[in-house]
């Protein structure tokens, strides 16, 4: 009665491609923040706003995303592709103008930011439509973790692409090539892959009301929003966290790539295991402390002026964060069942992007405001000394990050505790295992 189709991989591959591109768009300027500020004739704070505005745009598009995904994942993918095409070439036009027109680039950045929710919130809806219970976590992981992989490519490759206009041109060409296949995807499988997929989707208003009354949803929403928000802020500000201590843009870019590539490799190992065991709660309660402790240890990493400390901590943070992400998204579908999957995932992603933007603003405000002599820092390198608090350091920002991450740690650890009202009843997994339609 229930079966899966090989064509499901085409849509999943397209989601992977678009999530790579949209994240590359987000972090186009962050790995080369000092160069970007010099090119546009603006401050680094203005460059940070290119990342921040991108995140806030997600929240603006959130209601339309939920409605579009509820109709069809294919429609959502097409909307994202059109916005990416428009936004990328607007950005390129802004960089090619004489001296670079910051306002035009910002407008293009916002347009690409509006595209992000249509593909970033899609994996749980797509995996629910096309995959069985034994493959959903892996499918969600592939599509969701492609997003930070795009960030890794930006961190690693952009510093080597030359001038700012060239960087934006290369990204625009890649975005164009990645967007075209979206229009040729199948809309849905001829027959459902599982019992839960065969059910009629719960209306949107009913789904939202169901979630708002669910304590486990609120616990997951808070955890997801805070940790995704800090990951977004840390990725955006990594170059500015490290360069006052003499780290080069290349070294900071490699650190960002380590953060993401180690995370991807780890998630590739853990996701199939979790698909077989469905150990949602155990995984969450192991991984969340690792994430929080990584942010705590990161407070002192730049002060060592050694590449080992930030690289190792970034590897641990990436491994734990990336393994946690698809696990949390799939557990979210379980605790909110029979609500439609796209509602919870979109709301949680919106929370993460909103807090990510807010954290960037807050951490930028906490930054040491003494002027940085870039020439001196570049010439001296990591061995120049200068103390634990050099001009432009972000020590206070890292402390803020660590404190909030630790304060929220008890929330996910309380999941599943009946006395706190954080247990959940029969969900999608139980229905699929018993084959009940």
C-alpha cells in the first residue's frame, strides 16, 4: 500500500543546492568584513547589518512561507529560486557601480533573505511527503545541513576570490545555475510513503492552536531559537572575534570552515543511527550540553593566539550543533503531531533567525570600541602580543554568548519529564510503525 519513489531524490537534491546557495548569500561579506568595509567606505557595523538584515527578512517572510509550504513544497522551492535570481543580480549591480553602492547591495541582500525561509523550513515538510519513518531524519539532515555547508563555502572560499565585485559575481552565477532545475521538480509522490503521510494535513489555524497549547513545543522553540541564533551570530562575527588577536581573514575563514565541515561529517554519521534508533530525547540531552559548554570555552580561545584552541572548539561546536539540528526538527514534528510539519519548523527557524539578528546587534554593541590599527595587526600577526583585551576585542560578546547558552541549558534537559508537563503522547512515529492510516 505504501511505497517510496526514486524521484524523491531529485527534489531533495534541489533543496540541498538551494540551501547551500542561500547560506552562501548570507555570509558573502562576513568572511571579508574588513575588506568589504574598505570597499564600500562604511564601518564594520554596516557590514554586519548585511548579515543581520538577511536574518530579519526571514521573519518577515515567515507567514507566507507557512502558507506556501502547506500548499506544496515545490511551490515553496520555486518562490525561493525566483527571489534568489533577483536578489543576487541586484547585489552584483550594487557592487559593480562606481565604488560600490551599499544601499543597492543591502536591498539585494534583503531580497535573498526573503528567499531563505522557503527552502530552510522545507525539509521536514518534504521528508514527511516523500520519505518513510526510517529515512526522515537523514533526509531532513541532508537538506537542513546544506545551509551551513553553504556558509562553510563562503568562509573558506570568499577570501580567495579576489575583489568584492568578483566574489558577488561568482556567487550570482552559482545561484542562477542552482535555481533553474526547481521548475522541473515533481509536485508530489503518486502514492504516500507511510500511514502518517496518507492523512489529510491539519488546517493551518488548527495546527497553530495545537502548538501554542503544547509545553514540549515551547521548550523546543526556546532551545532551537537560542542555539540557532548564537550559531548564526558566531558564524557572522567569527572574523571580527579573531582578527584583533592577529588572526588573518584566511585563518578565520578556515576556522569557520572547520566549524561547519566537521559538523557535516559528524551529522552524516549520527543521522542514520538516529533514523534507526529514534533516540530523540537521549540525543538532545547529550548534544545540548556540548553546545553550551563549547560557547563557554570559546570565551578564552582567541586569547591563546593559537589556531589550535579556536579550531578545536569550533570542531566540537559544529559536531554537536549539526547533529542536534535535524534531531530537534524531527522531534518537533513528533511532539506537535498531527499538526502539519511546516508550521513548527518555520516558526522555530524564524525564532532562530530573529534571535540571530538580535544577537549580532547586541554582540556588536558589546565590542571594544577602541580603534584597530589594521596595518599593525596584519603585520604583527598572532605573535605580536597585545594582551588579552586588544583594541576591537569581542570578549564581552563571547561572555554574553556563553552566559545565555548556559542559562537556557536546563530547558532541553527537562524534555520528556512528565512532572513538568514536557512529555508527549503518541506521535507520527507510533502511527507509522503500526501502519495505521
